[in-house]
């Protein structure tokens, strides 16, 4: 759980029997079954704090073993609380650092997990994070390591933040991209690119894997627009546009699809929150960690109600998996292959719109080029596009076999209100 005290042991609440070792066997069986179905398993780990509090008589292991050693203490003997939950695990202490690494190795070797997501990674000192990444990648080079590059309050250490991961083999959540796409999360009424075409610069940085922001490689950025914290995307769209009577429910659904196509064509690692693909709602709750199932449950009926959105996500994921052009592996490939029609190619793009050309520079894709056009405005908008033999891969829906598209002589493509198109050009044989 979130307030861990035994990091090596799986939680027993989900096991068929809590009082014996079946929890261990069943977790291993679960991971093995997921692997057999082609799914990798990333374990969410919490090493920024524990449930102990010696001042409250909550002593379970660390404080009983060496009081004061495992936690960051102020000069008056009280805990630092950069986690916002009572204490901070002292990752810079040699035996704490060793404990964290030994635990992670245990989950890799015994349970065969494929990666780790670090809660409040900012509170684990940079030296420890770099050391962990080196050691774990010797053990298993394919491990995915990423985390939240911030804390939850004041801390005595330098926060392990965005940019510190450059070239070190781990990644961080890209909250800059998240806020540019849908609006600053701590200002509930704030709008972003998909609501009104604002923050285009931030979206562009995300489309290029944040190479001009804080990364050295696409695999260092976790691109997302929704996660367990803060509002779901659908709730945010409702709250941020509720005072505009001209925006309809269908407009909001279209905005959600704009978020999907921007996220799943941005270079880097895309991250989806469960239910995002069918407009999950938590009834407007922005911090539901302690709320009941009535708030946090996934309502599967919404998948049927919003099946068009679900199919849109499904189609985009299939296109991304099939085409390396949408998931370039190196910074050089991104810099050479991702160009903006206005900034780089000299074509006029109306304010608040996004037009991106992706070029396969590796000859690995059957697509030679792809062209993303996004119109986050309430009126149809024309785009002037490069000449080419374009076919339509994404319009109202996604097409596994791109449809013929007749480009007008003036090279203008009209994109409807709150709409997006992905045009592609096949490589000539």
C-alpha cells in the first residue's frame, strides 16, 4: 500500500488467503499470466516515506532497528515531511540506499517485474536514483524506470527534478506537456490547448519528446494528460468549460479525442490512466486517494456509452505500435524527423492550431511521412500542407488501411471544429 512498512512483501488483501504465503505465489502467478499475454508489469513503489512515526508510537521495523537513522530529521529531532504524509525516507544514508536497491532486485529476480514507477521520486536523492538505474540495468537492461520528479513539501535535500535524468537510464513524468494540453492542474478552471488553442508552444515541446525542455532522449519523458492524481480528463473538460454555453457535450467529447491524438503522436513514452479511453469520471473529485469505490470504481457501462472514444484510442494505439515513425528511438531521429509546418517549413498555420510533419529517416516504416493537423477551435479551419500523395489514416475514426485523400490544387485541407486529421504518405517502392 501507500504507507508501506514491509517493501519486500506483497499486500495480502487481494490474496485468496491472507494468513499464509499464498499472496506470494499468487502474485507470481499473476505476473506470469500477464507475461504470457504479452503484457509487461511495472510495479508502483513508494520509497519516499513509510508508515512509521516514533513520536506517535508507530514503530514497526526501521525505528526499532536504529532509531533516527532511516529518516531525515530536523535539528529538533522531528521528521522532515516533504512527502506530506509524516516523514521522509533517508535515501542518501548508505544502508537505506542498499535496502532500496536490494528490494528492487528482489522484485525483479523473484517476481519478474519489468519496471518500477517511483512515487514522489523527487524525494529520493539523485545519487541513489542514478546508482539504482545503473545496477538494475546490469541485472536486466530492458527494465523501465520512471517517477514523479517532485516532492509534496519542503525537504532538506535537492529535489530530484526534471532534467536530472538526462542520460542516466530513467524517465520522469512530463507535467509541462500535461498542463499545456488541458490546463494547469492546480487551477481547475484553467484551459489548455484542447479547449481553446492556448499553450501551443508547450504542446510543441512535448511533441518533440521535451528535447528542447528537459530530456536528452525520447525514452526519458513520460507523456500524459491524466493519472490517478487530480481530475480525470473528462471531469477537467466539464469543469473548465461549464460556463460556456456554446460548448456542447459533443464538443467536449471531441476535445477528449484531441487529447488522445496529441498524446499518442507525441514522441516519448505515452501513459494512459485506466478508463481515460472511455471518459472516466470521478464526479469532479480531484484528490480521490482516500475516497470509496463510489468515487474510484471503474464504471464499465461508460465503455459502451462512449464506445466511439474507446475505439478512437484503440485505433491510435494500433497505429503507434505499427509505425516507428510515431515512436522514434533517438534524439537525432526526433530532431531530424519532427518538423512543425509553421516554425520549420515556412507554411502558414492559424494561431492556436498545430501542424506537425513526421518523417521516417530510418527507412523502417512503410510510411515515408505523416502529417498531423489539429484544430482546437469552434469553427472549421484551413491548413496549407506540403505537396504529397497523402492518404487519410485518422479523421472521424482511425483506419488501419489509410483511405485515399484527394488534395486540392491549392494544397488546403479543412479540419472541422475541435477536429484532427492524420494524413500519411507511403514510401515509394
